[in-house]
């Protein structure tokens, strides 16, 4: 027998209070729905907190590129490599990698890039509109972003994606090394060239998440922190969500649990979800700003290090580590961020370290999120699997999900994000 709910019925219950859950809550509230968000920890305590905060239509090409798995396996004995698989017995990871390998081909790569581009472009425009409309105090910077190369061959290879990105509407400029060094005094000599993406942007991700929560609450969204999800049952009116502090009845339930989705798959009754997502561990170091900071966010391409400077701080971040839910802060990987920055920048680190951080990103098999209805489960929705693009895809995901729940025609084609593409 389904237990009687202890809380009032809500239209939509969202499991997960990260950037995707909160953006979805805001969009649903604006659509006239009553919304309740539950979060196992604190708001924005996962990968929403310590990433580099870049908003990047330029990042449409997916991780699942031809040769990716082979390259990753070749780095298993290099713990500070940008892409690293920690050697261990993990059947779920090896099954995921085997299926990923089957998708690392030109056709699947292009399909995923097209899907990511549509959502990233929509979200980039929508997020700037949200910043203005809601007065989000998150240090939004529409400055663009640069990919910087020190190796001529890597620079030449990096230009291979330029025609595709331009086809997706991404503004790309190709700059030679001498021109770039004149324009960016923070850079050391030796730049081979750079790709400039004028349409990219950046923000402080922790402040953005806090501001989403503020605006959502102002619109009547109930947000419960420290309330873990424990189970889900159906009812005549929709669903009953079990939590550590009682049950909640809701007509619709949205699962926005990010990298924790595989661990909750059984409790959700969605065992296939555990096959679809792996946690990809990323790292960052936040400092007081150094004396000389770059004019815009950078990706130091050969070292895969992202550099973001705000008025309130300075961050080095990135890397991708497949080590399950290992909770160790690997000093070697943090050190690789600083070593990479020292190769490129005159003033690579700040005078004081504020935070050394790691978090897990939800990496789907095709590097495309799952947004939409769960097949065979009326009123159950997914908004997860955003990989490294959760912040950059947040506003577009929230609006797309709200439109689907409300039965409205969305701004972009929802088909590429349908969760049933993984159900078999």
C-alpha cells in the first residue's frame, strides 16, 4: 500500500538542486506550475559549484570522438593526464566504455555535435536574457573565449572543426601567434595561434546557482536542502516521492540528479539509467586574482586547462577522470592544472588559494543530455546527463523541460534529447 503523503501535493517535484534542477524549477514556476525541489545536500553543492563557469557554444563537439577511448586507455599509467581512467575492476565502467567505443565514429560524433550545438546556442541567448530579466548577480561576462595553442601541429589540427562550428552559427576567428600575443599581455611568448569564440561567455557558477535559487523562491518554489530521495512509487494522481523526511505527492516528477543518477537508478525503477551515465571527475583551484589576468576566459589546449578570471576571483580547472565516486582529492591532478598554466601565462596563479575542489559530471554515452519523458512512466521526466556543459545548457534545458511538461511547442527540436534513445 502506498503510504499517505506527509506534505501537500505539488504540481512538480524536482529531485536535485543543482544548476539543472533549479533552472528547471524557475522555468516551470514561470509556466504557472507549483514546484518543490528536494536536494540531498546543499544547493549547488555538486559540479555546479567549482567548475569554470564558461557558457560555450564553442564546445559543441562531443567527448565521444573517433579514437577517444583508445587515447584514454593509453593514458592509464599517466595519473596527471587531462583524460585519465584509473586502473581498477569496475564492470559498469568497462561496459560503458565498450558501448562508448561503438559511438566514437564520424556519424555519431556529428549527430551529437549537432544536438549539443542546438541546446548550447539556445541556452546561451536565454541565459543572458535571464541575467537581465531577473537581475542575476553572478558576474556574467559576455567577453567570448579563446582556445590557445603553443604547438603548430595542434593549432592546425584544431582548425579542422572550424567549418562545422561556423555551420552551427558559432563565431570563430583564427588568430596567428604574433597577433594574439600583442592582444593578450597575460600570455607568455611562444603562442602558435588561437581560436577566438566571440559568442562564448562566463559567470561565477556558485553565484549563478544561488541566484537561481533566490529567484525561484521569490516565485513560490519550495526548496528543501538536506532531504535525500529514497524511493518512488506511482499513485492514482501521479507519484509519491519518498525522502529521508517523509513522502511528497506530485503529479509530475523531474529527475535532475546529475552524476548521482546511476546510484539512484534502482530507487527510481530505471535500471537502464545506470548503464547510460558515468561520473566524470573534474578539478579546480580558486585563487585571489593575480596581478595580471587574461582579458577573457581561456582554454590552454595542449594541457586542457580552463582559465577564468572574475572581479571576485580566479580559477584554473578542467580535466576528466573516470575513477567512479572516489572521494580523494588527487594532488597530482591539481598540480597538472598549475603546471599547465605556467607554460602559457606570465602570472599563472593567484597570491592565495581559496579552494581546491573536485566534483563529478554526468557523462552520457553520446555526451548529449537526456531531457524529456521517461518511456512507459507517465509524469516522470529526466533532465540529466549534461556532462561538462551543465551550466552552459542550464537555461535552455529548463525552458525545454518546462515546455514539454506543459505540452507546449519548444523552441528547439526535443527529439535528440529523448531519454528513450537509450532504453532497450
